[in-house]
C-alpha cells in the first residue's frame, strides 16, 4: 500500500505542474505572436521589478549562461523593450531598465497571467 504522505506529495506535485502549465500558457500565446519566448518574459519581468539592475544580478536570478542571456537581451534591446546604460560607479556595468514599450508588454503579460 502506498505511503499516504507520499501520495499527498505526488498530488501536490501534479497540481504544481498543472498550475505552471496554465499560468505560463496565458503569456506564451502573447509572446508567440511577437516571436518571443519564456526567457524573454522572465527577463522583462525581473527587469521591470528592479529597474536599474545589473546584467550580473539578472544572471544570478535567472540562472542561465551569459551567452543565453546575451541572446535574450540583444533581442529585447533591438526591439526597443529594454534599455541599457553604464553603471554610475563602474562604467563597465550595464544597468537594465524597461522602455515604455517594454513596460507596456510586461504589463500585458502580467494581466494575461493575472486573469
């Protein structure tokens, strides 16, 4: 007979998987229309939550390679969603913030997920 505690944990895991699927799908549709993916969404989300964050900080949050983040940021900057500026104390740092179109896109994705 299965352990009841393990059965409860497995049910909780099922529910997390279903919630994640439904939660991400709401934004995935809007992102796909723009040719963007979840990595772009995560970057937009965290940059929007902490304007002026460094690329190093974002790397630490997302736990992806520099190369992967560079691809994502290059695309977001080229499309005008993210702005980069040099650090105040250390000019080698790149500080990230959302542009008006970037903030509008992040808001749209948030609202889709909130629904």
